[in-house]
């Protein structure tokens, strides 16, 4: 029996079960990637996310490809389960609307720098005076406690700052960025965790609090858990950098007809891999039998794997490794993932009809709860789509909030 199988029914207005964040209202003044990804995660889990936008809208609305102005692929993918309201916080009525919303909210989140929020009168002290139970989350490049506080930042900048570009460039002609918005997405998860924990703390104390989620510090922690390496010790026991991840043979290996990742890890997995590859001598070699011995010769042993993989096709390796409990995967393209039998069997992909953007393919909710499942209740909103609706909830009209 599969406990968590999801049907391909993406937009569920009348779910019999509510997500764990149901009843939580979030005022979201973030844009681009990090903040919107975090608030979409919380919205997927039931939160009422009110996305506050300027008249120009979130800048991510305006990248390509897109079918209609202001509804880009990127915006559609990280802004579902939200309502959009257009407000200008610099005007008297716009600010009043935000303060009224804050009075009804559990969470206020912004990636506006602290000095700018203070000038708008939307800093933590000002909002706490309106709602003492408010969880206030500010996310930006660098902690305000240090000399970099207030410095402009983006994903690529923090990849350079935190060491990611350095480590990605090892064995390459120069430092380079990861080909994904790694910082925005990782920090978005830090934000989701931080807000969830602050709400849990509030359930015990009855009090809200301020949270700072700085991209630089989060990503230094993320990168150096393994790459601090020998510098963990005082005095050092070796250089920085985890050798297994940095050796030149750690890569998808070329088989007879494609590329495949094969990564034996435990002692038993290595033994089984060598036996399946027809090399019992390597399975019994003292140099490769234990994690301790292998860890001093990662490049050597991964080089052997490269040579062995090259002798068979992907299909042959999949047949050999399928029941051997040795981690493996062919290298998938996006097209491969869309057709992937596992993802389709679990109902991961959702095919939806957006009211203005037509037929779309969407990623699903990867985390499953048996009693409080997440749901996709709304598709990404058009700019200001819910302005009148939300203002009515706080006793205002669109004209009064302009």
C-alpha cells in the first residue's frame, strides 16, 4: 500500500484535510527568488499568503519566456498559492493598508533592506506596536550586525562570496557559478524553516519575534559543513575541501551509450559493485575494503569506477545495479524527468489550466504529510488580481489605498 501517492488533481479548493500552515496569514513583501520560494512553500502547506507588489510588480514577472506580459515562467513557478495586492507603501493610504494587514497577520516577510523598511515605517518595532504576536522576517544579503550590512546582493554575488564559485571551479580553468539559482533556493529553505520554528515558539510563549536570514552567513554554513575539512581542527589537520567531492573523477561516467552516475558508498556497496563489475580482486583488496582506506585515495578509486563503467551500456548497468542496493542513476534531461515513470506514478507533475496563461506543467509538492497534506489551491496570480478582495477584508477600497 502506498501511503503518500498523490492523484493528478492539482488545484484543490475543497480538500478534506488542511495543511499544517492552515490559518496562518503571511504578508509577503519579497520579490525575485529567495523570498517568493519560501512563501510558496508555506502557501503550499496551507498559509494564506498575501503578496504585496508595487505597480510595476515583482521583477521576476518580467523575464522570458512568457505568454503574456508580467506572467513569466519563473514567476509562475514560485508564486502559486498566493493572492496579489498592489500597494504603494510610500503613500499614506498604502502604508495604512499594509499596517491593517499586519494587524491581521501572523508573519510579515520582506527582502527590503532594513534602512529602507525603517524609512517606510515598516521596521520590526513599528510593526510590533501594531501586532505583538507578529513573526517578522527580514532576508537580505548580509547580517546587519557586520560591516557588510546593507550591501546589495544577488544569488551570483553570494555564490562568489560564500566559496561556492571557488569550489565549483576546482579542476576547471576558473571559478564558476552553479547552473541553478542555488543561493536563492537554499536560503528560501532557511527562511521556511526559520518562520516555522518562530511560529512554533510563539505557540509556547504567545510572543512574536524578529528573524534575520542573511544569505551570506547561511551559505557559508551550507558550504563549509564538509569543506571546512582540515581547518576544522586547531592546529589544522589538512587543507580545506572535502576530497571525495573535489577529485577529478567525481562526475557522471561515460558508458558505451550514454552517461550514468554510479556511487558505491558503504563498504558493502563497494564490494558488491566490484563483484558485479567482474573484479573480485578489487572487492578483496585491502586498499579499497574500508571507508578509512578509500578516503585517502578517492581519485584513485573513482578513476577505477570510470574505467569499469565504460565497459557496459547504461541499460546493462541499470540491470546489474537495480537490485544490488548500489546508488546509481542515468543522467536525466528535463525531458527525461517529464517522462520519468517514478515521478508520474507518484503524481508529481501537475498539468493545469491557468485562467490567463493557458495549459501549464507544474512541479508538485515534494514533501508529504499523512494527516495535514499540502495542496495547490491557487495558481500564480496576475498583478493586483486580489487587490479589491483583500482590501475589503480590512475595510478599505482600492481608491483609498492608492
